[in-house]
């Protein structure tokens, strides 16, 4: 049971980090390469410091906070609310967008465009997995991670900070979405993973501390 639960938790959290990558890399482009930072989410849009520029970093920070909260084993109701809201909101937006004309998810740096209708199934699937994981936690039949509030993986956090100058240099050497800019974006993806791991998993997996305790729910 513990192994299956850890796998379910890993699947939900990995998907959470994966989807939020867009918001972090877009945030870094806003800061480091504003001329190629145009973005739009339905009626919200921006470029550099123009428009709702605050939305992308706010979402990234909320996801980081959710990941941080998940591994502490406290304030479980708040964590459940945040993680369920995140996945159900994404699913709802994908469904809503699929009924709008020319609604697509576009990754300009990679020349990829997808109709929102293709995202409904994976978003809905992981929403169901999230609800299942939360239900198991609430019933008190599965373990939850317990780390102290002050525990952070400082080596990963340092790595995320140390590669920032490299991303800055590559962004400023590049133009448009050429190779230099693509490499800079890859650096920011690595940076996001390091940030998520540093806050969400302050210890190696073999030191994963678990408990089953209804009072934590």
C-alpha cells in the first residue's frame, strides 16, 4: 500500500511540476528577455512589464508554495484545497477553451501548437488521480510526508541560483528563438525542477519520512 501511494503521489506531483514549468520559464523570459516574452491565457496577456505581467510569477510561486506545503504534513486541508484547485482549474480551462475558436497552446520557442481539446484527457486524468490521493489521505489510510518547516534541500536551491547567470548570458547572447535562447530556456526548466525539488523534497528519497496520522489531515 505504501509503495502504491508513493507512486500515486509521485505521479501527481511530477505532473504538477511539469505543467507549472510553462509559468516559470515564461516568468524568466519576462525578466531576462522581455522582447520575446509575449504570452496570453484567454483574456489575460502581457509582454515584459506590460499587461498582467504579475500573473505568471504569482502562479509559479503558488505552485512552489503548494509543493512546499505538501511535504510538511501540516495544514493538510489548505494543501488539499490548493492541489485540487490547481488541477481542476486547468481541466476546466481546457474544456472551456476547447469550445472557443482557434484556442491553442503554443510554445513559440519550439514551434509547437496544440489544440486545447488534446489536453482535456490528461488534465482530467490527473485531476482524478489528485482527488484519489486526497481522498486516501483524508481517510487516514495512507502515509504523508513529514518534514520540518525549516528543512530545505540547500544544495538544489544553490544549484538553481548558480545557473541563473548562465541563463542570463544565453538570453542576452541570443536573438529571437535561436539556439542560444533555446539553451537559456532549457536552463530555466532545469532551474524550475531544482527549485521544486529543493522545497518539496528536502531529503533524499531513501530518507523519506512518512507517517499515517489522521490529525495531519
